[in-house]
C-alpha cells in the first residue's frame, strides 16, 4: 500500500476520478447554494468535464495498474456519477452518461490488457536479456575452457586420444602422436587400433576391456607396445576411461598414452645394478678365497726359483710364478672393483704394461696362428696409474680380439700401437676380425652386455675396463665396421711436468 501511495500516477488517476465525481453533482451544488438559473450554462461545462475526466482517470488507472486498476476506478467512481445523474431530475441525457461509464469499462479492459501485455513484454525482454547475458557468459567460459584444453592437448608430452569402441578408429589424437609415433593427426585418425598395437598388446587390451565391462569398471591402466610409423616397437603406459551414451552403453574410450621407454631403461639399469651389487659381493668373497692359495703358489715358486734346477724346469717355475703374480693382480683388481681396497697409482709405462700382456699371450697366439704387429713409441711419456689394472684392461681387449678373430676365420692379425697426442698417451688395438654392428657398438660398454655365446662371456669385461680407464681420468672407445675389423683406443693423460 505504501508503495502505491508513492506512485505519482496513482494520484493523477485519483484526482481525475475525484473531480469527475464532484462535477457530476454540479446541479445539486448550484441549487443548494441558491444560485440563479444563469448557472445552467456553466453546469453544461461541468457536465462535459466529468464526462471527460472519468474516462481519463480510467485510462490512467488501466495504463499504469493494468485491468484491475481501471475496473476499480469504474466500480468506485461510476456509481457515484450515476447517482448524481439520477438525483438530478433536470438532467435528461442519462444514456450519454451510461455510455461514458460503459466506455470507461471498455477502456479499463482494452488499455489494461495492453498494459499487461506491455509489462509482460518488458519482463520477457528483461528475462531474455538476462538469459542472453548468461548464455554469452557461458559461451565465453566454454571457449576459454576449450582454449585451455586445446593448449593442454597441443603441448602435452603424452598422447591424448578418443576412440570409437565399435570400429576401433580414433576420432581425436593430440599432436604429440606425430612426435612420439610418427603419425600426423590425419594419419592417426585413419589408423585402426589393431594396426597401432602389436598383436600381443591388441589381445591384451581387448581382454582387459571385456573384463572391465563385465565387472563394471570404467577406467584402467595398461602397459602396451605401440608400433611406430617406421616399424619400431615402443612401450607405452595407457590410462583409458569408458564414455557411455544416454542408454548407458559404452561407445567410446578416452585416454592418455605415455611413452615409458626411459622408465623401462631405468628399471633395467636398476636390475643390472642389483645384479652387479650381488656380483660385487660374490667377487669380493671369491677374491679373498683365492688369495691364500695364490700366496702359497707365489711363495713356493719363488723358493724353487732360487734352487739349482734344470734350465727347462726353471723356466717352467718362472712361468708359474709370473702367471700366479698376474692372477694375484687380477684378484687385486676384483677387490678394487668391489671397492674393498683403493687402487694405488704411481708413474707407469704403458709400453711396459702392453709388453707384459703380450708376453703372457705369446704361446696361445702362436698355436692359434695369430700374428701380433707391435709398434710402440719408444719415447712415450709415463702416466699416473695402476700397472696391474692397466694390464687387466689390455689383457681383456687382446683376449676379445683373439676370440672374435678365431671365431671368424681361425687366425688373425692384431696390430698394437702407442703414440703421444698432445697431453695424452694413446694405445690402439686393431684386429681383422668380423667387426661390430652399429647397434652393438652403442651398447659395447654396458654391464652384462655380450655378443658371445652363452658360457663364453659374462658381459662384464669391457664395463670393468671402462670403469678402470675412467678412474684413471682417461677415455676408452671403439671404432668398427662390420666385416672390416675393430679398433679399441685408450687415451690417458700424461704426468704433468709442473
């Protein structure tokens, strides 16, 4: 009610209705006041005024307050005006007043309905504007989210995909598919799942999907092997989720596939490290067990060397002592490899170490038709190193060369050279064996990697050589071509003259 009283149009309509009612009693007012009949002319003006003010008040009420507002004025003001007409016996035009009131009811209905329609239109327009603003905001938010998803998909290191269950074809694949698998986005959309997975992985994926559907599981994680465009097999960890239609039927699979090649390599390295740790413990124990009999052999052979013996027997005893000394050096290297004792370094001649190894292998090389060409730099500077460890490195390389030359053609030629190159001393061992393939060359110094048959190699020799040379601050590497032999190069820093 208070809100109505504050509305100016309410007062406009009320005042117009009040004066319409008042002017309808103009004849009664003139009679009561004893005015002359000269007022009859003015009464006609008052009559015209109330006949105009009444519909005007109804018009205002219906326009601002709908049908009910106009009808309310008609119901209140109409009887008042009619009562004045009936009381005034001198007024003969009652039909005109009834028509005026009827016009008021008609205006109340027509104008009120127009007002209601206008208000509904305004309200609907406001509601539509509000919904349009909300829709615009929703579209903007959706575009923002789509942009974020696009950025994530385009820059993700993993492959994000969506695939139809019915035909096994992809409806979406992120750009990373080209980087990881070699397929462009268009090629990825045309390839089927059975063409992308290895047969074993395709069977595994199908069995897992069937099991998930049976048990009601909607997501799973599998390790699958995918086929690169160039034919390579790449391990992936695939996390997938099922998408259902309105009937609750699974229709699509969305997921993320991650290349786990590096993780697999790390797992293999951990396994190798565990094996090496076990081998280190075994080696340490074995080395300690060998030390006692070796000490006895060296001691007794040294005593025998001091006795008067036949020359041929004495040479045999010397050979026994030398071989025992060499084995003792190998044992010390094994202990150093298992970190049970620190290797001692001193100025060492690379040439002398190589000569000792050649002397040890002279007999075997002769009986196996292996020729050794030696070209050692006579003025080769000394290096700071452990002679026993370096001999072990040279021994391992020469033994490998002999083995593969004999395997290839029953004989061989081994060329050994040393030279000074700046602040480095280089020893090179070149054989005419079968050579090494590029793939094997990359793994040559990997622990437990070997190309020898089972029982003929452990895969530890070159990895130990690499560790020894690295410990000496040097470098070891191989150059090889299949069918053209192999060259092992060992580079060590010379002793500083400062």
